[in-house]
C-alpha cells in the first residue's frame, strides 16, 4: 500500500513539472566577444582580453563584463536579434532594471533596446551588427 501511494505521489509530481526547452539552435551557449568594429570610421578593436561574454538560453541573454553582469530578454527571429528589459544582476540587491545606458556602454551596448542584424551564425562564430557597430564572437 505504501509503495502504491509513493508511486502515485511521484507520478503526480512528474506530471505537474514542465521543463523549459530552448529552440535557439546554434545561438544557444556562451560566446566570447572578440572584435568590435566601428562602422562609421572603419576602425576595429580587439576586445578579447576584456573577457566580455554573452550567454543565450531559452529567452534570456546573460552579458558578463569584468565589472558587472547584465541580463536581457532576447528574441531571435530570422536574421534579427533584439535585446530588451536589461537588468543588473546583483545577488545582494536583486535584479535592478537598467534605466540609464551609461552602465551598458563599457560592455559595447548603447541602447536600452538593441536590435542587431545577424550576419553570420555558425556553431563556432557569431557576427552581428547594428547601425553603429559590428560585434564578432567565438563560441566557448
């Protein structure tokens, strides 16, 4: 009898759980920002040593910078990638919504809502651009 009750409880628990799965294809995972090109001047900066990473999973993007971490919602449709709803990931104070782009500038982002064109996405390289910059990544 106890065994039947235990099996019923476990079955109910498993049936009520839902797992979020990601359908982001090659975009999922951790990416190291290697190069930022300024489109208006043709300048290029090797930023590999800055250790800025972007990680994509389900509908969240985590941007790690040596000074802070930002989290975004993202949408990837066709050759467009949009980042929205930025928050500063602060375990002590909670997630603080970003209302001023100043905190984002040292990460290479300049707008609260960023929309990129995906120029190249493979299993090892990501190349995106907006009207100001081109960002190149390699997958970790």
